[in-house]
């Protein structure tokens, strides 16, 4: 039996806006084991981002329990949460969120800057290794505006990897990309997953979900379906079968 | 984050917006430059006043008629006349702490030599006047007690008078000039002293025996003032007492009557002038200080703008592990960098301005280390004080909202 990386139990999240209360999550429960590649699916407004923010320790549930690596995050302070984000979680956003006018290398180094136990030399080496892992070893000094969307997202993935987190959380990471580039990103995700990284990937596109090993369907703030995907597609093969002219 | 990384980050952020950083610094630059310049002008003027006053003789005592009658106007100097040779003789006899003494009777008028004439004033004094005022004979000889006794028509000329009456560079010694139609023989000239602090030409004078001026020019028995010197600088206070007692005697003042004269030492004059110049310095420095505060508000303003502009960046940094304190320090250090860089530029500007001004005004340059250290300290404090609230705002942002910020 493999190790549980995260457990959520009856997680609720409510937002109060004036007199109105928006119930974004209405009691969500599931576990994720180490090494899983989970996609969270659901239509817009179903609570995917809210859930991912809680999983990423950016937000706390209004109710319910969230255990990350056997730590109940409810009991942690703001600073302790920051440390968790820094050491255990790698975030990938739809909008890449790279620092403008800052080289790829420095963008990737950023999480390590907030980890005082890492020396300047080690920081550099790990950032370079991380960029090489996403096949951008030849773009170290390029700034985001000198990179394509897919390349920028790969820099963001390198940044998420550099701290050697226990899991990678991605929110619509392919949402801004064309099909071919999306598949390239998914191929990279599968590679990372094969190397042992746990991945929770939010998307609303079924063909992206097909690359994962498990899909959690959200609807109106509740889990609608939680299915294992026994024969997930290989993104690399999908990429090869993609017609070349598709890239316009 | 380590402090060195934070500093590097701040430098980078400022380099990105060079013009904006410079404009933000402007208030600080002007403030610091003004503080340093004002303090150095104040110190310089004090030094220069003291220098020239002590060159006049630091144990000099001046006695002038003075009235402070209740209900009446305060009168000083020439309007009031009550000093006579009786007072001078009394001082010579009854003031043991007085060393030298000279009355002064002055008359203004035209000095004429042939076709040249020059409006100036003649001072009737005793031979000891030269010592009291630290005046020196350049050419010729001073007049003597004999000349005083005989009201001799002899005089000594200051350099300005020489230049104007003898424009062709002739030797004035032995020549006869006329002052208000009275012919007088020039027996000596004075070593030039230059301008006083108050812009007065100290060389525009003619000295003659006081008897000559009193009898032949003024037809008066009164003096404008009496100059004396104490036997030493430390005896000044005792000398003032001697003078007061002696003059109250000769003026027959009752115990309940106020003095009808004023006795001033050079030291008093010095401290009066110094307190005036300190007051000016304080005032100017306060004005300069206000501009520092305005500079600080400029920093605060731009830091708020910067925090708002970089909301997404703050959200990102938090999402990858920056703690509140990391964000706080990032913006605080940026603010301090602005104020300290402004401070450095301001110090450089202030020092150059002080040097230029002191060389233009012929003052001793006086740039105190304290003023530089204080400005620096004030800059750092300004940066911390005015940078703190924007930085606190940044550090308190919610990462999710910050990331979503458009
Ligand atoms: N900060 C917030 N304040 C108020 N309502 C919110 C906030 N964040 C999300 N919501 C609401 O919660 C619901 C779920 O949002 P979200 O998790 O972003 O959906 P998804 O990512 O699946 O599109 C939506 O109805 C949204 O309006
Ligand atoms: Mg969303």
C-alpha cells in the first residue's frame, strides 16, 4: 500500500460577500497517494481553483480537515504555511506568473531564495538542472517576453520542481496553450510522474484528463465522480499522431 | 530571504525605474543638501565673525551714552551726549583694570587734496586708540600726546582715503589735506584691514587727535564714545565694573537712577552675534528639515504605487514560500535604498555647495562631520519610517487575492 500524501475530509469553503454567502466547496473528501497523477475536472465555477488553493496551502478550509504529509494544516501559522509551500509544494498557474524582465534562471531560482539553508552555488546548480529537465537548458538568460507561451510554462514548471516538492499542483496549466503545446506540457508532466512526482492537475478539458491516472469530477462544490483511469494515454504518442498542420 | 539577496533585489528594482527612483529621491537630495549647506553657512559665519572680532582686540571695551528712561524712547550713540574729558580722566585715575583708554569724537565731511575729494569721516582719538583697535602704522609715524595737547593739525589716513585723495600713487606723507576746510598734515598711513563682517570698509577712516576734532571741527566738548582695553581678557568683567562705578561718580547718579551710559565688552558683542547666527542656523536647518519630511512623503507615495503595481508579483512570491517578513523587508529595503542613495547624492551636493559659497563669500569653509552623519541617519530613519507602512501593506496581502489582481 502506497503512502498517502494528502487527505481531505469533508472540506467546505464559504466566501462571505456582504450579506451573501457563496458556498464554493460543500464537503469534499478524497485522498491522494504518493505517485498518483490526479486531474480535477469540472465546469467553470465548480470549485476547482478553490480546492487547489486549499491543497496548495494558500487558503484554509472553512470546515473539514486537510492533512498534508500527515500534518494538519489547520494548526499552522501563516509563516509555517509559507514554509510548507516553499518546501513541499510546486505551483503551476494558468497565467505562468513569471517575474517580468527577469531571466528564466532567476525565475527558477526564486523559491530557493526563500529557503535560507540553500547556498548561492547550490541554488544556481539546482535551477540549471531544473531548467534542463524541462529542456530549456539553452534558454537560461531569456526573459519571459523572449519566450513562447509553452516555453514560459515550462519555466514555471521548472520553478515548481526546483524545491523538490512532494507534489506539483497545476491550475489550468494548459489553458492558455494550443493543442500541440498542451500535449508537450502533458508529456513533461507524465515524465515527472514516472520519476515519482505526485501531480494534481486542474483542467476542464477531457482530452487533457485522459493523460492522468485518476480523475476527480467536481460539480457545484461536491465530488461527482472519482474514477481510476486504467489505460491512460501517453502524451508523447498523442503528440506524434498529431497532424503537423494542426500547428497554426 | 538573506539580507544580501534583499539588497540586490532592491537595487534591481530601482535600476528598472531609474527616472522614477531619481525623482523620488529628489526631495531627500534637496533636503540633505540644504541641511548640510545651511549648517555649514551658519558655522562659517560664526567662525568668520569670531575671527574678525578677535582681530579687533578681544579685551576691548566700548562705552557709549545710553538712556532707557521709562516712557521715553531708547536713545543710543550720537543723539545723546554726556561723555566728556572728565569721564576719561576719571577712568584713567579710578579704573585699575583698565589698561589703555581713548575717547572718540567723530565728524563726517569732505576730505580734499587738490582736485581730489572724498566724503568720509574723521575720528578724533588719543594715541592709545591704535593699540586698542589693533591698528598699525604702515608709513610715517603716529601722532603723540604732544599733538593732543596742542590740538595739532595732523592726521593718519586709512588706505581707502589714501587711494581716493592720492589717485596717482603719490606719497601722502607730509602732504597737507583739507577736511571740512581745515588744513591738516598727513603724518602717517594705516595698514589696511579690509571689509568688516557687516560690509563696512574699515579703511575708510581718518584719525586725528581728539582735541583737534573737538575744537577745530565740532566745537564741542562731548565724545561719541570712549574706547578702552582691559588689562587682560579675564579682567574684562572687573574692568566693566570699574568703568560703571567711575562713570556713575562723574555723572553724579543717585543709587536709584539707572546708568546713562552703556559699557560693552567685545565678548558680549561676540556672544550676541553668535546667538543671532545660531538662531538663523536653527531656522534654516528647520526649513531644510521640513523638506526632508516632504521627501519622505514622496517615498511613501511611490512605495504605495510600487506595492500596488507589483501586487501579482507579491502574490507569486507568497505562493512559492515568501513569508510576510520577507515581503516586508523587500519593500522596506527598497525604500531605505532610495532614501540613502538620495542622502549620498544630497551630501555630495551639499558639500560642493558649501565649498562654493564659502569661497564666494570668503568664509572659512566649515562642513561638520556631525551634519553629514546626522543627515545620513535621518535619511535612513526617513526611509524606514515612510517605507514601513507601504511595506506592511504589501506583507499583509492575501496571496490568492494578490495573484488574482488585475
Ligand atoms: N474570493 C472569492 N470570493 C467570493 N467568491 C469566490 C471567491 N473565490 C471563488 N469564489 C466563488 O466560488 C465558486 C468556485 O470558484 P472557483 O473555485 O474559482 O471555480 P473554478 O476554478 O472551478 O472555475 C465560484 O462561484 C466563485 O464565484
Ligand atoms: Mg479556476
